[in-house]
C-alpha cells in the first residue's frame, strides 16, 4: 500500500511546518493543499504539490484519504463540519475553535458523521514527556505537590494579532492545559491568575506580556501554568514536577534544539492519526480533550480580565 494521502487546508505558518514534518514519513504524505493565497499556491505547485483555492474543490477531486486543518482558529468548526460531511477523518490544529462550546460543536458533528476527529496537541508525542508521564502514572515521584508548565516565546506576534487572538491563555495556554491534564491524569480547578505589569515595547491591553495561572489538581496537588511573550534565549517550553519522592524537570523544547523536537513530534502525531484513521488506537488528543483545554482557557481569561481591570484601577 502507498502512503496515506493527506489533504492540508491552510498553508500558513503552521501548515508550512506540517509540510516539513511530513516530508520524511513513510506512512503519510501531504498530497494536496487548499489555500486562498495565490502566491502560496504558486510556491507549492513549484514543489510538485497539487493545490486548490478552496477546500471544497480539493475534496471534490476525491484524491485524499483524510484532512489536516491548519486554518485560523475561528474557522475550525465550519471546516470540521464541511469535511465530516464527506466522511473523511480529520486532524485539526489546536484549539479546535475559540471556545469550549465551539469544540463541543465540532465533536458533535464528527460523531454525527462517524468520523475520527483528532486535535493537534503535539506535546503528547514528545518522547521525553511520554517518559515523564509514565513515571507519574507509575507513582515513581510519589504524591504530587506541584506540576509547573512553562511556555515562553522569544518574541510576541504582532500587536494586531495580540489584540484579537483571545490573549495568551487561549493562544498559548491551551497547550499547557492539555499537557497538565495528560501528564497527571488530574483535572485542574479553582483558577487564580496574575498578570505582569512589565512591558517592553508598548502595552497591549488585552494581552499582558506575561501571565501565570495557579490551580488546584483533583488529587490534592497544585498546578502552575506560566506563559510569556519575551524570552531572550529563544522559544522554550519546559515542565517541573515536585513529588513526595522525587523531583523531575524536562526542558523538552529548548534552544537551539526545539525545532527538531517539534518536527519529530508532529511527524509522530501525523502517523498516529493515520493509524487511527485506519481503525487503530490513537495516543492523540480527542475533541473532548480540546473542550477541556478551552474551558480552562476561558476561565483563566475571565480571571485575567478581572486582574487587568484591578491593575488599571490602581
């Protein structure tokens, strides 16, 4: 059998990363791309990839076995519905909508048409994190006091995106919220938020440069999610676990090697999706996992808005 033919909808920044991640796979190839930008399609055509202006045209051609959605988050639910109606399995980039309700709608549509819907929380495919999760679930660290998850970007996106992207908890934090649940097998509750008043090059009211979330974990420990827009060493993600028996730290995404870890995890995620689309088991995130991450992000964002208002009143 040949490689699984994946159709990519959206060839922007994340779509281009997926194209790179799939290049070395023996199981899956991105066989066609739908993107409305003429220059993007021209560039991809020059690399021998079939391109379409509209997703519907790509689907009508009948030459793909499944679809990867890498369009802006606000389009996720409608795109899931269009593909599910064709009966094709779907890998949707995080967060699968902008709200928990949108993720629920996507899950309901996928169930209605009986198609596999997987969400792109790639941390689940990082070997170092998988080993840490196995240790946690085996009780090797004892009972947990604190699990801290950090994501700090080298530089922020443009101010126009920051003003409309929902803020760090939705734009960035959903990865940490999914990771926290997946690593521990526990549910976060009782959210408390702190926003840094430090700014570097202009204040973006809806998106402070650094935000922290503290929460309770369902088995009695505490969770911390730390998000920052400026980290001079480069884009970085890491986690620390404090247990009664052991401390563990994983700098699983760290300069200068973060990109290689990212690409390898994305390739493993694509191959996991193919196996699931063909009836096998999946280690990936489900639509219900997306609902849970977005519900936490919404609660954190509401707390953040109160914190920003308090800071502005001082």
